[in-house]
């Protein structure tokens, strides 16, 4: 029973936190790519 309780209270929350952090990093990378593309378009428009 102690192993099950440890799994529920330690392993599952740790896995959730790791999943959340990976998800946030992925979202930030996508956001940065979009912002770089937007900046490139703005700079290109300013040169013309």
C-alpha cells in the first residue's frame, strides 16, 4: 500500500509537472518563431 501511495503522491504529480514544462517550452518556441517571422516581415516592409 505504501508503494501505491508514494506513486500517487510523488510520481504522478512529477510526471504532470514535467509534461507541463515540456508543453510550455514547446509553446514558447512556436511563439518565438512566429515573432521572428513577423519581425522579418516588418523589417522587409521598412526597407522598401
